[in-house]
């Protein structure tokens, strides 16, 4: 099992689009993946679970991965949560 606390950097926090990205990517791994904020813990493979955390930008989340590909899963989910991007943003 691997645990790591990260700070959400996405401009919109864990909005619907970002939660969908997290759960879609989490579903690609065999490892169990959970996100925890305070006493709330959600299965990262569930869009609704991730959204229920209502994490905003600069919120601290603990990523917990456990299973065969836990290290790779940790790296991917950490990068999704710590990248400063805005889903749906267009460049001029």
C-alpha cells in the first residue's frame, strides 16, 4: 500500500469533468485507489465518490493505492491532482 498527501492544483478543484478524468484513469489500474479528505474517503474509480469530496483548489487529499500496479497508479493520479489546468480552457 502506498499513501501520499497532495494539494489539488486544478483551477476548478474536483469539478465534474476533473472527477470524471480521475475516475476514468483510476479504472485503468488493477490497484484499489482511494482519495481521502479529512474523515471522508472515496473510491477514486467512482465519479460520484470523487465528487462527494467537494475538493477545491488548494485542498489537501491523501491518495491511497493498494495492489499490483499501485506505484504507477499513484504517479498518474498524483499528476492529475497536482497539475494546474482548467478543463475546457481554450488558448488564444
